[in-house]
C-alpha cells in the first residue's frame, strides 16, 4: 500500500455514530481528514443539534470542521425535488445531491482527493441503495470518488481504493438498519458518548410534513418560517393569517423571540396563559379570533365573577 500522508479527504459528518466511525477509520488509515457538517432546520438528533455534535467529534479527533447552513437553494429543493419524496416530504435523493455538490466544491477548495460518508447500504430506504447512490454520485459529479467505509466491501471499489490511498481490506461490509455492528466497533475503538446512533429528519414525520406543505401553500418558505413550524399549535385563519399557540414555558419564550415587526403577541393577564403569536393579520377580525384562541388555551374561567 502506498503512503497516503499527503492524501486529504472530506468527510460528511453529522456527529452520529456512523459518520463518527468513518472519521476514525480514515484517520487510522493515515488520511488527512477534513469534515463538513450541514445545518438544516430538520435534524432531530439532539436538543443541541447536529452542528454541536459534529463540532464535538471534530474536537475529539482534532480535525478541521466546516459548518454550512442551508439557505434558499435548500428550500427550493424541498419544494421541487427532481427525484420526488419519500414517505412524506423527505426529498432524500435530492438532499444528498445538494450536499454532495457542496462537498465537491469544498473538496476542490482544500485540494482533497475524495469524499467519505457514514452511509450504510440498506439503512435508508430511499437514498441508501446501490441505484440511488449511483444517481447521487452522477448528479453531483462525484463518480467513483465517494467512499462509504462501513459498506465498502459490498460496493464496487472506488478510486481511493483502486489507487491504494485506502486499504480496502480494512473497510467493512455492514448493511441494513440495525446498528449492533457499529456499536460493537465503537466499543473496540473506544468511541463513547455518541448521542444519535440513527439520527433523524423531521421531513419524514407526517405531522411536520403536513405543516411544511401547508406553509409552502401560503408562501411561507423562509428559513425562519420553517424554523417556526417546530413550535406550538398552529391555526390558519380564513384570511390567511396564522395563529401559533405556545404549549409550554419554553415554547412561549421562543415564540416571543420569533416576533417580527408586523406580528402581534398576546397572552391573558392574571391567569396561566400561553403566548400566542399572530402573523400576517389583516385587521380587527383576525385579532379577535387570535384573542379567542388565546383565551381558550389559557386558565381563564368565564364562569368566575
């Protein structure tokens, strides 16, 4: 095997178990690792988010990390995915293509030779099977330069393997959704405190998918609009205005922080009350309806004197 001390690679790191293992595997093969983390409003790994976990893993292994926050391009992809949706509003293939295109650009910027990911064959029904993986590589211009160390022995050899930058014999043949093999490997490598073995995406949740679809129908499609979908009870008035009711103290605080210049915040004074955020109101009628909703979810008792 040739020395690979001058070989750089970019790892897509969520901070979960699978991607953490691949970072360790590449370091152990002598590769200079740089990691890339994508921040979206849809990750459900931990309360602190994937950005925190990716930074934690990068610090653990002393590798450089670049954080990319998704923007308008990402929202447009969700609205109109070329390869469609999964079970709900999850455009998994298009999402991977967008991330891989960004990873390709970063790879060129730093002079890296290949990309690696924590993907496992058969783990995700829409995007982690051979046909989908090939489509993603072709669409992102990364044919044969994406290494998937956890399943590599079940896939065709990539350029890093053919050029002996990577020892294929030290790669794995994991497949399927169970993560017992990864957990066992983590124990052997001394990797502990991984917060999200599987991770997750809100776009696969039927309730959240319904919210985001309805939001798009009313042209509420900024990152801030979508972040707001994660909190409270949502009501759409006939005028098109939206009423959002906090469900607990934490959400009440968050809703106040989301208030824009033209929004109205309400609460019932003197009793236990949620914070209610009224957005896009068209006048007194909307305000009255929002106030009625606020009273309904408060502790106000209209039978009292």
